[in-house]
């Protein structure tokens, strides 16, 4: 499948969002203009536009209703590219207002100040050419083109991150979601028009024209409003969520071979939505729909309820469906937090494989890790939101961020808790925005675990660890030495690492904490070990080698017992005593598969292990200063 090869080079979504953008770019509005727009909260847009499938010329009007959030407002400001001419602006009473359109911003002088909590209601009539070459992250905010494969013409919008103003008057502010949007488009009657929300009517007009009337009554961010116009055929299927049927409405080129080609992938949409609903909570736009509208560009864009899509394959479909939760329902609060959109959507590709093609999921994660490690440095976090190439970095914002979500799942070591946290994230920030601090706080609250170190290493930090492991066995004891080196500025990755120990007749996977550059372990095992694999389930970004080395047997036995922490009796049946630590330290007990069996605090250095089954366990003892990991056998 195409998903495997995309990771070997660049992520399909990132590639197209960067394709036309090798320069720095920022919002059109100045800080003063942004301040003026922050005086109101947009409640409603009604786009009523004339558009054809082979032209970027737009004419029509946009009605905006907004709530005043300052004491009084006498000037209404909005963004609209200078390519457009504003014909007039009228209020709800039909009174024409004075407007000044300077460069890419317009000022409407109100006849009297509008007081706080009252509504502004204006309709802006305009016309112009909406093509602004290379204005958006994905080429242009408004484009017309012809598919080289299928021969179909289409006109479509792609507004991320700052290009909605290229085709309609708006306020480009992530934290001001629009409560509802009507999108009415008049076009030639041989065309169909895709947009967000629900199609309420298709009205036949004179002159071989038709008007598509779409309505969405769910909150949406400015860049997720969309239009796609082409000769389409409509392919409808249904997802079944909580006993209800929900329409999946796909607009596919009318070339007879197009639907035949893509139907197998489109038919995976419903099971993906159903599976993601189980994991993240019910599909957030179930009252409206989900669907795709084709356009001739090399990727997909997660327009709310109707993804614009140029290539249809497993990964793209999964990625853009994942965005409906991560990016559309809960949107990044600032563009610095774009990983919350793209990292989770990228991880949804992996989850979709776990759901529908589980045998292919390991290779997918290996490819993600290899892409991240194709360079030795780079953090997920960035500051410069004018550098769109960095903002949509395939290696960092997509692949490393997706791998980071996988690491968080590993650190939680509890899938029920992991998916419960993702559901809670969707509930807490529903139809709103969140930033990195919001997510980390929620993660820590729900897990009762401090993730500062994990974020510092994998999110803010750079590089990855390499583990060079030597091992040998003497009688019933396995000796293991692991040396960690790092590729960049993060000095040490303090992380649990899984080791798969293979022996005649089976294998055992142990989870061992690495809290220093060199760790020595002595493990009781009464079977002949043949091989050891590092991180066999591809949980963390790393490289590693493991080789048998007979010289380490008996080599400075003290190194294998270097901790001052003592645990006895070992083996134990009822209780163990742990000395050399704070007598009320926090304690986790893991089984051989790394699953938490006990989470508690010591009571005068004692730990009750009577509830455990017989077998090999690890005790992780942690206080404010130290963290130790010791193995013991429960009889």
C-alpha cells in the first residue's frame, strides 16, 4: 500500500503543504488590525457566492454576525485580499456603511457605537480574482486546475494557515471559532458543489445555473471552511455509530473509472470512523456528515465534515478522518501547537492499521522512526510561525509528533487509560481550541503521573538514543550491560526500554528502566538464552544493537550490584523490605510484560506482594531525588 512508501521519504500531507512554500510567511493583518478584530466574536457567516469549476473569479456577498466583546465598538474590521473590490457593505437594516479597503484589510465605520454583548450584522458585497499565487501553505487559498490523471476541472479552496482572506472576508483567528456557517454557491448546472455541513437544498435557477445550499450549525475554525466545484458524481455510504446511521457523502470526478479505482479505499471510511469513535468518542460531527470532495492536488486537507482530497489511499483517508477529532473538533490554540493536529492525525494512520490491517502496523511504525532518525536533531516544538516549511515539517510536525503520541501510550502502559485520556481531551475542549500545556496538564491529571521529563526529552528535546547492549549467561543468571549514546543535544533519554529475551521454546519481554548512560542488570533466568532484541514492539525512537559477549561474565561483579538499594527476601512470598530509599517512596511493580501490577507508596520500607502470582517482577522505587529499578521473584 502507498502508506508505507510515503514515510520512507516525506509525509504526503506535509509535502503538499510545504510544496509551494520555501519562504517565510505571516498573517496579512498587522498587530493593530488584529487588536481591532479581537473586539468581536464571530457567530455566523453566510457565504453566498458565484463560482465556476474553471475559474478563480468570485463574486457575491458574505454576511457576518458577531458579538461585541469590548465596552463599545465603532469600527468593524476584517481581512480581505486586495485582489478583491468591495462593492458595498450594508447592515441588517439595509443601510449602506462607509468602508475603507486598505491593502488586505477593510474598516467599516459604524453609524453609532455598538455596546458590549450586542451584535454586529453586516453583509459585504465584493468581487475579484481569488488566485493569490503561493499564498497558502498548500499552493494558493483558491485555485482552479485540471487533473492530469482524470482530466477533470475543479476549483477549490485551501485556506491553511492564513489564506481564507484570499477568497472571502473573514477574521483569521484560531481561538474565535464561528458558531455556524451557511455556504451557498451558484454555478453552472453541470457542476456539483461540496462544502461543510449538510446540503439543505439544490435550487435550479435561470440561465442553466444551480445554487447549492450547505449549512453547518457546528463550530468551525476559519481555515476549515471550504468550497470545491467540479463535475462530480455522488457516492454515498453510511457509518453506524451508537445505533445511528450517518451519511458518508463523497464527491468523485465524473470520469467513470475514478470511482471504480478509489471505491475500495473509500469503503474503509466507515469502519475507520466507527473505530475512531470507540477510541476518541463519538464522531463529533455526526449530526451532519463526513465526506470527501476531489480536487487536483497531491494530498488531503481536513475541511470540517468534507475533506478536500487529491490522492485517495489508506493513509490519507485515515489521516484526514483523524483530523475530524484532532484539528477540527479540537483545534490547536496557536500554530505553535500544530502538532496536536498533525501528530495525532499521523498516529491515526497507525491506529487505522491496528484496526483494519494489524500485520502491517509494525512496518509502519518502523518507517516512521526511520524517517525521524534520517537526521540526528530537531524538536517537535518550534517558535517561528512565519516559517511554513518548518510549521509543516514532515519529519518533525508529522512523523516525530506521531511517534511521540506512541511514546505517551507506552509511558502510560495502559491502553484503557490512554484512550480514556484522548476521550477526555475531546470532551474537555469540544468545539474549541487547546495548546500543548492544556494537553500535558490533562494527561498528568488523568494519569497521576508527571510527564515533564518525557516532554523535555522527546517533545522539546532533540535527537534520539542508541543502545549498545552486551549480554551473557552464566548458569541461571543473565548479565546485561546497556550503553546509551545520543544523537543530539538531549543528554540522556531517561526511559523504560523493552527487551525481548528469546530462548528454546519461547521468549519473555522485560521492561527495564534506563536512568543513566550505562546500566548493568543481573536477571535470574533458568533457560538458555539465544538472542536479545531491543524495543521489539517499536515503542520509542531509537537505534540499538545487542550482542553476546562472554567477557562480561564475572567482570567486576560490583557493577551488577552497584545500587545502594537492597530488596529482601528475594525470592519473596508475602512481603518485601526495600532499604536504602525514602521509607515512603512511590513504588510501581511491573510484571515481565511491563504491565503495572501494584502502584502504591512504601509503608516503613515494606511492600505487600501477596496478591502477585508467581513469577519475575520489577520494582521501580522513586522519590524526589532518585529512581531505582530492582527485579525480584515472587514464589
